[in-house]
C-alpha cells in the first residue's frame, strides 16, 4: 500500500486535513464532524486532495463516515486489500452494430491515409450533423403538426354536421375511436417502417440513424397508451412494438422502453413504477442499444434503473432505489439491492397471490377501452359542439365578422373565457381531489389482499390518479399552505410544527389516507410514499409512516415497511432499509444505506432562528412572501391561458381562409409562446441576474427568493425538446452555460445559472444536476461544472459544488455528493459515487 506504515499514513492525512480545515494541527483522535466541525462538503474536498497525492491511498466519502478520525481512517486504509473497488462485470466489447434495419450506421469523417484528422475538422463534422439533424427535427415537427391539424379539422367538421344529439354522440364515438386508434398505431407503424427490429449495437448522435431513432422514440412516448401503464393494454402495446412479454406480466412504470425488441420479460413478472429500462443509453456521443432480460416471476421494485446488457433470472428480486449496471447478472432466485446491485437476504416480496385469471385481465382492458371511447372522449369532443350550439354569445365570439383582432371586445371576451376556464378548473379541481377519492377510499381496506384488474384495483388507481395533481403541490409546496393541502387530501400529519417549508413542491403517494408524517419532520422535493405492494396477481395497500423530527432529502422512496423512527436524516437518493432494527437518531446515506451523523456542527448555526419570538416573527414574514409568490404563480399561469386562448380564437377566425394551416400554425405558435413566456417569467423571478452561491437559514429573504424562483420556474415544456439541439438553446436562455453539441436526453437543472456543461457532453434521461441542498433549517447552494465530453448515466444525480473533469463518466443511478471532484477520464459510479476503475457507464 502506498504511504508506508499506518503512522506515516496518519501523519500525511493529518497534513492534508489541516490544510483543508485551515488549522495548524489536527489531533489523530478528533472526530471529523463532532470535534472539528467539518461537514460533508469539507470532507469531500479532503478526499479530493488525498486522491491527488501519489503517496496516499484513495479515500471515499463512505470511508470518511465509517472511520471519522484520522487514526481509524489510517488503520482502515492499512488493513484494506490492495485491490480495486469492486465493480459490475464489464460486458463483452461492443462491436459496431448493425444499424437499425434498412439503414447503415454513420461513422465519423475518416482521416486521410496515414494521418489523423485535426480536432477542429472532427468538431466541424459533428457541428454539421448537429445542425442538419436539428433542422430535420424541426421540419418533422411542422409536418406532423400539420397532419394532425388536417385530420382533426376534417373530423370536427364531420362531427359538427350531426343532425341531432344521438347522431352527435354516435359520430363522437366513431371519431374518438378512429383518432385513438390512429394515435396508437402510428408509432407502431413508424417503428417497424423506420427501424424494423432493434439489435444490440451503437451509432453516433445527430446522424440519420439517430434521426430515425428520435422519431420513433418521440412517437412512442407521446402515444396515449403510455397513460395505460398498469393495464393489460399497455403490455399489448409493448408486444406490438416487438417486446417479448410473457403471460401475467404487470408493468406499472410509465417510462416506456424504446428499443422494445431488446426487452424480454418472463411470465408473472412485476415491474413497479418509476423504473427506467429503455434498452438504450447515450454514451460518449453515441447511442448504444442492448438487451434487458427478465425471467419469470421477477420483481423489480420502485425507482430502479436497469442498464443495457442486464439479466435477472427466474424468481430474482431487485430492491427499490437500486440499479443493475451494464453486464450485471442476477441468478435465478437471488435477491439484489443497491447501486450497483449487490447480494442481500432481504425479501422484497411482501404480498401473497390472489385469483386473477386471464379472462379477468382481458375484461379489465376491454372495460377501460370502452369507457374511454364511449364515455370520456365523446363527452369531451361532443361537449364542445353542444357548447357552441347552445351558448349564442360564445358562438358569436367565434364568428369571423365579430372576432376581429382589432376589436377590443375580442380581447375582453378572451379574457373572460380565460378567467372562467382557469379559475373554474382550479376550484373544481380542488373540490374533486378532496371529495371523490375520499368516497372511493371507503371501498379499500388496508392490509387486505385484492386481486389485480378488478373493481378494487380500478378504485386504487383512480385514487392515486386524482390525488397526485402536480399543479396543486407546486402551488402550495415550499410554503405553510402545503401541510393544509396534504391534510385536505387525507395525510395524517400529527401535530404540525409549522416551518414554512415542511414539504417541497414534489410529493406523491399511492394512497393519501394511509400516509403519515410525524411532528417536526421536514421533506425536500421528490418524496414518493410507497403505500401499495404488488404481486403479478394481487395488490395490497398499507400505511406508510415517517417518524417525527426527521429530515428527508431529494428523491427518497419510502416503503410501507421502512425501518426508520424518530430524529433521522434520510439523505438524497437513500435506499430506506426494510430490515433490521428501527434506526433512530442517525443519518442514512447511500444505496444500500449506511449510518452517518444525524447533523453536523455547521448546520446548527441557525438554531436560534427556529424557536420563540424570533421564529414567529420570521415565519410570519416568510408566509407573507410565500403568499405573494403563490399569487404571482397563479397570475403567470392565467396570462399563459389568456394568450393561448387568444391564439386559439385567432386560429378559429383564420380557419375559413387558411384551413388546417391555421390550426397547425396555432400549435407551433402556442409552443413558441410557452417557451418565451416561461423563460421571461423565470428570469424575471431572479431580477434577470444569475443566481449566486448561498449559505443561509430558511428564514432569510435570500432563501425565500430562491423558493420563488423554484415555483415560477416551469419545467414541463422543456421535456418536449429532449434529444434535440433546441433544448440546449432553451437552457442557455434560462442562464445555463451549455457548450457546443451537448446531447440532453432528459436532464434537469433546478438552478440553471449555477450549471456549466462542456462541449460534446452526454446527459442521459432522468439525470439531475442540482446545485442546492437543504438540511433542516439550513440552505446551501453552489456551482457545479462538467468538462467537455462528460457522460452522465441514466438516472444519475449530481449535487452542488461538484467538478467533473473532461471525458469523465458517471455510471447510471449514481449519486455524486456535494463538493466531489472527478478527475479527467475517470469512471465513477455508485451511491454515493466513488472511483470504479474498469466500470462501464
């Protein structure tokens, strides 16, 4: 081992740590957190400095938490075997694939014989492909918009020509059926026409092979059948796209696999919600496709990632918040959890079977389809015709002679319509989420095992759908209003200790009436309460309880069997344990999780602001600020609805002259306005200035302004541009420093102006670069920077104060902690992330 005997290692480590914490000498037995007052950010800097020294072994943050003194750390390093950190087995070397059927894979421009093309020539070639691909993507979008507008216009004219109410209903049913069938079958036809069968391989970004891939991926992810996740219809859809799926399979995730021919799922397998298994990944400027093979009776738990070239044998299990890296194989009957997955004895099957014959599945799917085509869609489409016919004022508004753009009445009527639609939807939605699910919930008994695809399953799905409305959690989140809203939904929140930030803007559940959060607990964004357990034939709902005086970081999935009690810190992306003793008074980090300090001295700096008169005064001021923010949020949305209404009325006015082109133009104009509107709103919320790193209490105005930024910053529209050059343009408009030819397949930056991404970087779906952290009453933010050519694997999470060197790679589902530094060309992975030599991203 480099560094000599333990005493020598201890002395060298002490020198490095003294430089980081800026003291003359560090006693060997001083506790990093309790005695020296360090935090994870400081210790991450210590680890980075140690890794740069050739005379010291590498140290990870997991080592710091396990051995929190210099003496224990030096001894552990001396005892460690001189072997590399275990990593998943690497797959066989990738052979350049056969491109999708009917096409030839593109290659880089070859260099002249005996010479290598200069870097600038290669960059110019990539730039040309990038521009050409973006142009073609835009033209395809225009063509698709016009085709949809043409079909919709002709269909509506035919439906409106009905001779009576019954005729209108029958025409609405027929039109709904044809439209729904068309939207569902078009992606299937496009996939088989443009791709044929997917095969394992790779092709470069921005070429013609990528363009076909993007078209198919986009059509598949906009299909209405994606909304039928958890239904037998969803399984049939995937089979039509080429997936090999056995009988009795239940798929609850809406993250639809793209390279479906590479997905194999055996009989009786259960894939829970928020699982990513797309059978492709972006890696170092190329799309790589590979198989995901699941045997019979496999269980894949919630919030997991299955990378390409992964296999689970019959009866295998993968726990929640876990990941299979490329090349990992889970033997039949084995259990795995963690990121990357490792053996465990924990049994994640928590519900027994029930009687669920094939006929029952078929009937459930047929009823779903008939309800949609015979009730919901005809009422929605026919209702518009009835409204226009029965309300003369509205009909007059849409008459071209009276709907002139120069008429003040045109704008006044549009504003009236907007107010009625927006406020009416707001009030009706609030009433519905608080009443309808409460009535439905009377039919569901906690702890009772029900068969899938019956009446109770339909009720359970309806409750989850109705009570998880993102608009309301965004409106009330990060304010005192969120606790009242969650109680209104049915949460048991015990005796509330109001902080003004008890919950963020993203919290979801499967049953709010079985969700409990203890007194004094604070939750950041991304909490998912797992109230339901599933087998391939049954489900059961159970109470999920989080103890008092906890703090939960981002992206935490909390199961009903969670073994945490009072006064715990659950770090970002932690895997909550479901076995062993109940953890109390500790922090938990990682997947699988291990114990860390519940808090550190630095975060106690603001404790005096959290009690007594000072708390009451500051909380009142925060509530006033948050109320203003909520008002601005509603106003921004109302303005958006108003302008969209103007565009719609204008399209109707121009339709007699321009036909379907007016509707297609309105669609493009709506999307363009949406981008411009929310960019301006977001930049205005920060005074059109970039954000700066902060360290403050949640009871200081600088944090309240940051909360306002979060609420005003809409992100839903950005997802439309995934995988296109236009997303980089939008990120730049929002203030992010984005390099040339960056590929973004679904990354999210909560703080755009604190993010830097270098040229030719690759950001996979589900990745996050989050430049902030909140722990109890302390808020911290800092910049994070990625060098050129970096790759973030699917579902990876990068914290604040992070630096990633050029062409470094972070494996799927990894959590890169605050303050970490990844050297150039390094390969890191895991939760928390560490150096993983030889790992493949």
